[in-house]
C-alpha cells in the first residue's frame, strides 16, 4: 500500500468523492470565480495541502514548472487586454489594470488547480486514484467512453512520473559529464533534446518488454472504490455548492 494514503485517516475517504470534489471545484473556478472567490477558495485548499504529507513540496515543484505559463498569462492579459493604463506615462507600453487583475485571477485558478491535484495525488494510492477517476466518470461509460481503461492509463502515468523524472535527471547529468556544453540557450536546448532522446529510447525498450502492456491488462490494476460515506457526500455537496456559487457570480 502506498504510504500516501495512510496519513490523517485519508485512506478511509472515498477516492471517487475526492476526485469529484476536485473536478467540481475546477469546474467552478474555470466558469466563474472572480478574484474574491479565488482568494476565498485558497483557504480550504491550503488546509488540504498542510494536511497532506508531501503535497506542499509537490505543489512547489508544479509551480516551478508552471512559471512560463504564469508569465504568458500575465503578459497576455496585462498588456493585450483593454482597460485603464496602469502607467499612463509610458503610453501603449503600459499594462492595463483590468488586464492585470484578470491575469492575477487566472494565475490563482491555475495555482489552485495545481494545489488540489498535488493534495489529491499525495493522499490517494495510485490504484485508488484510478478507481476514483473511473467512479467519477462512470456516467460517461453509457456514452461508450472507456472510463476504466482511462483510469488504468492515468494510474500508470501517475506511477511513472517520479521514476521518469529521476531517470531524466540521471541521463542529463551523465550527458553533461560526457559532453560538457556551453551555457548558451542553443547548447542547453541541444543537451535537453539529447536527454529526451535517450529517455524515449529507454521507454520504447521497456514497452518492448511488455512492462506497460502487462500493467494495463492487469485485472486488479484499478480498485473500484466502495460506497461513499456520509463525509464523502458532504465533501461532494460542499464542493458542488461552492462551484455553483462561483459559476453564478
């Protein structure tokens, strides 16, 4: 059993309930949720991060990977959205106040989604997470969507993220020692491309040994969650209510 599901009694929480609560909050934040609502949502998400061992570090790593996304959002909305210039003295080069506010809201939405995903992944064993996703998306199964296979693919992806990250770091370090390169952008991109080629080649070799295929075919690869308890329905109801309030604003 993964130790991520053994802290603070989270192993007894219905995985589908947690998955659906995250989806509902993400839905509400995407459709509505002004800056005040985003700030209000920060408190319960921060509590979830604090109560989830290892989630804080995972969240910070996600934020570091999303820094280019945040910069793009800020530039796109701050400098290209209409509104009152924040610095009239610089003329057309000034960002707009409304654009910066909207950019800050969108960055908050992306940050909250990353925090919720980090807390969800760190408190839910991979098979339970896959089963929870399949449970939450079960209605789509009536439309022919292979939700169980999607859950197994998600489980395999989540389970492989950390090993692939470690392998990529090791390959990058080995290439750096073998072929020292300059500090320019072109040299760095070339080294990253070489590392990616090595990692992809190793992934293909692993696929040839049927490691991934065997995992995806395992009958027990996804453990369907049991019946939601009272706390689970309360969590889903609270998330749904807050999502509706944000979408209605």
